C-alpha cells in the first residue's frame, strides 16, 4: 500500500525542481559520518572492520540530531538509522529489507540476537555519538569514547540511548540528550572550556526530548512523557551548573509533548506532537505559548507550569478528524513580528491509523484510503497570539482536503476554510513531509524540510501488488530526480514568499532532510539527515550516506 501513496504523490507537479538550487549560497562540508560496521547479509554476524574483508562497509550514524554552538565550538549528537526505528516503532514494519541504499534488520539485527530483551522494532539502533567541531582548527573530534571510558554506568546510558535528539548550552555547560529504553530520557554533559565530559544522568519522569532553547538568560528544554511522548509533555528550565549539571524545574505541564521551542514576543512558544488517541483538541498537534517571561521572577518558574495556552491546533485546518490526530508540530521561529511554524507528517502514519479506525475490505477502498490520507507540510504564521486580536495566516497549504464520511464510506474534498497566501503544501512538492527546522540568520528566515521522494522510488521498485497502469498511470519516472534531497527555503521578509535555496539536500541528494540549523552571524551551521547506510563506495557515481555537518554561507544583503 505504501507504493500506492508514492504513485499518487508522484503524479503531482513539482514546480520547484525546474529552477535548481540558488548558486549565490555556498555549502561547505565540514564533517561527515564514516562507515563503522561491515554488513554481510540480513541476520548474519557483522564481520570485523571496516575495512571489510567480508561483506560491505555500512554507515550507521545517520542524523545530526542535536546541534548547538558556543563561539567557534559546534557540538552535536547523532542518531543511528532513525528511518528503520521509525518504520519499526511507528509503522509496525518488522520484515527486514535490503536494497542498494539501505538495510533495516529489525529483529534479525545482531543487537537483538545478542540481547533478546531488546525490542525488535528498534533492533537497528546503535549507540549515538557526540562530536565537537572546532571552526578555528577545522577539526572534528568524536567525544563518545570519553563517555564510555568514564564508567560502566555512563557507557550503559550511551548504549541504551535511542539517538541524541537535542543539544543546548548555557554558562559553558553543553547538554545533549535523547530518549532511552524503559520510557526514560538520558542526558550527557560536557564543559565547553575544557571540553571534558562531566557525566550523565537518566530522567525517569520523561520519555522523549526534543529541543533546547536559550531565552532571556535561561535554558529551556521541551520533553515528552511516556513512550515517544504519547502520554503528555512538559517544558523544563535548567537550574544546573558544572558541578551539578542535571537539575531542572518543570515550568510547563502540557497534555502533549513539547516539540520545537522559540522565543517570541516576550514568551516561549512551542509546537507539539499529539498524545495517544487524542479525543480533545488540546491533545492534538498544535502551538502553545507561555506566560510572559518578565512577569514575576526572571524567566519561567514552576508557578508558570499551568499558565500555558494553546493558540492553534491541527483540527483548525485538517478536515479529516482521524488524519488530524496524526499531525505533528515542526519547526518554529519568530520573524518579522510573526510566529512562523510548520507541520510534520510521518509517511503512511495517517493511513495506518485510518485503517485501524475504518478498515477497508476492497482493493479500491484500500487504494483510496492510502491516497487520501497523505499530506504535505503546511506552513503558518501568527501574531497577537492568545489575544482577542489574534491573527493566523496559512502561507503554504490547501483550500480543500480529502475527508472520509463513514456513513457513506466515501471520500470527498472539504474546504479547510483557508486560502494560502503563497502556494500549495510542501512548498509545491508533496514529498516534503517534515518541517524539520526553522532558523533566523542575517535577517532571513530559513526553513528546512524532509523530502522522502528518494526512499519512495525504492518502495515503488519493491512493488505493491498493483501495477502502475491500474491506478494513476505514472510510475517511478514521475518522481523527479532533480528534486531528490531535503529542501532549504528562505523567507527574505515577512511580506514576501519563500525563495528556494536548495532542493537537493545541499549538494548531496541522499541527504533527505535538513535536520538542524544554528546561526553563526549571517550564516548557518546545518546538520543533515541521511540514512542511506549502504551507500559507502566513494568510487561509484552515487554520493555517500551518513550524517553531514555543513556550513552555509549566505550572499551579502
């Protein structure tokens, strides 16, 4: 069924591809993941290497998942094979797969075979890594070994961390964290001045971690409760130091997990991911704002925990109630007096949930369900949030969306009640499924996406039981290779549409997403997402897989 969604999306026009990338920007590759394992077949032991006398080199570290900067020091944490972890844990795909680009072993992984208690759905997990790039020396150093060498407890925390999803800093202390086994959260701390590892800790009250934010001299952290944050969420304020780096106050108690954070109009704003089986709008993906940071004690305190307000949610746009429950909140930024944000859509997640609520019995009904539940990202902005004068604009999205009527078992287009100011969903390309990050630098707002079209071609090649001619009359050839790779778009001002910076993964089309961005004056450090773990041959005509850290130099204003 996944291939059917690919066919439907491939039929859409991609107006962006023809224009190519903006050559006034300069992309400099600073560091890149290297092969770290030898793959010799699904379910087989991993031979020694690399270099690999047997099997082929494999690069597990796929995402620059957490990213923060202090002066010339750029710290980041990685995630290994998140595409396999998402398909296993979110979509319940447990059948191993291998192609020219990547392998997912799930329960056949040696991780599971060596530890039968390890969940099969995340069998492709590998311990994440901590890296430090020094812009002065132009050298990158893997700091993970210091964690493992410190103590058995530190090494075990790193082993059981499902990627270092967030990174932040304050007062010279660098914090990196990620979700861990047993619905908990692991944190690791470094001293930026000495570059030494300070220690690690497990926070058992929280099951996910999203984003750190500095605002008005404080450091804040968005988290989730329960498995992948489905039981609620919170915002924490760091109260630690070099000697005690793992103390926090909870300054927001939310019915949903906090996703991306930004500082806007004297408050903190956060996008959110939905709670499990959301039955009320406050449990849907949305946007929340804090009390004013200047009220009372400086910054947010525990007294502010219940004072947050939801100002937007997915049901204010999405016309199908089941699909609305699968939306995620993505990147968010304050720009030109507005709060900007975007949505996120795991491919086929909405279909999976829709099938569980409204099972279909015929092939035609199943095809329609797949086609009508896919969504590209929508981009929004708002001002006067939480006030009677609140204004919210849809910048990129749809005037109508497919909606299912269970009484008649049919789909129809229903008005969203919105007219986009600038264009259609996904910046005009339906394969843009995540608004992964927003960042402001040099008076410009940058928006980075995930584009799953490169993976989609593999799904078509694997077949679906339906021929191309049966349905849309298009095939893999309709997926434009000129558009492979995550997109980077730029708003030059709050009164202009976005301009295309890159639709090719910043020069490597295997980079299916711009996962992270941190400003450096007018420029950006950009962390890429690239899970093509079997693309490791530098002599072929295909670029290599694995994470990349890139410096984007913007043209002068």
